[in-house]
C-alpha cells in the first residue's frame, strides 16, 4: 500500500495564460499537503486527507479576509461538480494537464471565483488529488462553520419557501442551538407531498419533520399497531 508523505506546497496560480496579459499572485501562505504516491493505484482517500486540504483553503481565505466569499465559491463549485462529467474530465489520465487547466480557467471566469479558489483547484490537479474535490468541499463547509460558529440548516420542501418563512426557521434553529450564525440551504423534495423538514446539528444529526409524508407514515404505523 502506498504511503502518504507530507510535502510542502505553496498555493500559487497555475492557470494557462490567456490572450490577455495577467499578473500572477502568490498567496501569503505555505501549507503542507500530502502527495499521492503510486499514481492511480495509490491508497483510497480518507476523511483526514480531505480535511487537511479543506483546512488549508480556509486558512488562506481567513488570511486574505475572504472566508465568506470563499465559502460562496465552494457552493458554486459544488453545483458545478454535481455534474459527473466535470469530475470525469479532471480525473481522466488521458486528458492533458494543459486542457484541464484551461477548463479550470473557464470555470473560474464563468463563476467569478476568487483567484485563490481557482488556484486551489490547480493544486489539486498538480498533486493528483482532484478525485476527492467533493469530499474537500464538504469538509470546507464544516471548517467554515466551526471558524464562524455557524449552524448549517438544510430545509427541504415541496415548493420554494418565501424569505419570511426561512427567516423564521433560522431564528428557531438559532434559539435551539445558540449558534452565532445560521446558514440555510434549501432543497426541493417532491416526495414530502407537502410541508417541510429541517435538518441541523453535527452531520445533520437532528431533524424536525413537518411534512405530510411523515404524518402519513405515523398514521400507517399507528394502524399497524392496532391491527
């Protein structure tokens, strides 16, 4: 089994120069990233590895006073990488490195990413770690929440809830948790039939279920008990 050896790596821009002259920036931080040894036959990624990358990105963002903006970048990238074809392109060993960097440049421009966010993607490609980018983004959210004392709340509903209802949900969860900040993530889920669910806590361990689906399940369970 291949071992992971920490190797100092600076977050530096590696975007392919376009027809316009650009000025390269060096981020004011040197971090230690574990390199993969042995190519595609290396060890399977573990959560501590992805967490180390997420923490490094958060440290860079904090040093640049762009933690909130970087978190917004990560949310944009999560939507981009939700398309399997995007990740397939980056992990495909037959695709040239130059082509991958060009795609990153296009993504950075279309999403208006901060320079260090785009550079971070290039670092993952250089160190052959782009395959765990989804895990890194998930861990970044956890690191961000811890740094800012923010409670992540996932609200699922059949239809889009208006801002007033979402504000009420945020205040309710804030009272329950005592969190300084509450960050809402809304998801449309037609299977709920009607109503909504609220999931919060570490790894979404706590659930408030106000859906019709839940009520129907409770009624069905009650009927079974009586039969």
